[in-house]
C-alpha cells in the first residue's frame, strides 16, 4: 500500500463510448521504513493518476467521484500480468479533507 494525498478529482466523457469517467490524481507521500527512516518515492513515481468508468465499474466511479481534495488515502496497488506494470486497484480514505472548496479555490466573486 502507498499513502497519498488527493490532488485532483474530475470527470470527463470518453469520446468513443460516451461513458462518464472519474479521474483521480494523487501525490504519494514518504513512507516510514522498519528502521524508522523515511523512504521518499522517486520524482517520477510521486504523481499517480487513475480513472473509473460509470458503466464498467460503478462502485469505483462513485467512490472516486466522492473523494475530496486534500484527503489522505491508501492506494491498493495490483499488477497487470501481461504488461508487468502496477495500477491502482482501490483507494481507501484514511483521513477526510478538512477543507471546503471556498478555502481551496477562493470565492467566485473575489477580485
């Protein structure tokens, strides 16, 4: 498992299938090793983006869409046997974000 912070949650539509997709971008944070030191992920492994389709995986879609920016999550990784690449199998919320949209993005009428 990897611990991460949710950076972005957005939806889009697939051009070919017209399925609604929920995209989640997370930033991995350092992990504590057994000897107490911190392991910092490589720069190329820090940002992870994953998606879930509304019709292909409706449970993941609802879960991903309900995530809030700033939440601390655990990523359950799995391995694609054909390509030998890891992918996000599930996202488990550990600490929900304490921020509201106005605090993160500002008010619409601010100048």
